């Protein structure tokens, strides 16, 4: 896929993993950050 650095779209499991991370205590020290789950598209 042109324009996406990882050259593929994410699958639902990858997006879900990001959501689960934010919903758990593992993200407890994460503040004031944007978590992009887009294969690097927003950083180009």
C-alpha cells in the first residue's frame, strides 16, 4: 500500500491489542501521548 511505511494495513487483532494495552494497568504510566495504530501513515 503506497504511503504506508509498513506497506500493509493492520488487522483487527493489532488494533485490539492497542486498545487492550490502554485498558490495562500496563498503560498506567502513559500520559499525554497519542498512540497511532496506523502502520506509520500519520508520521509520513
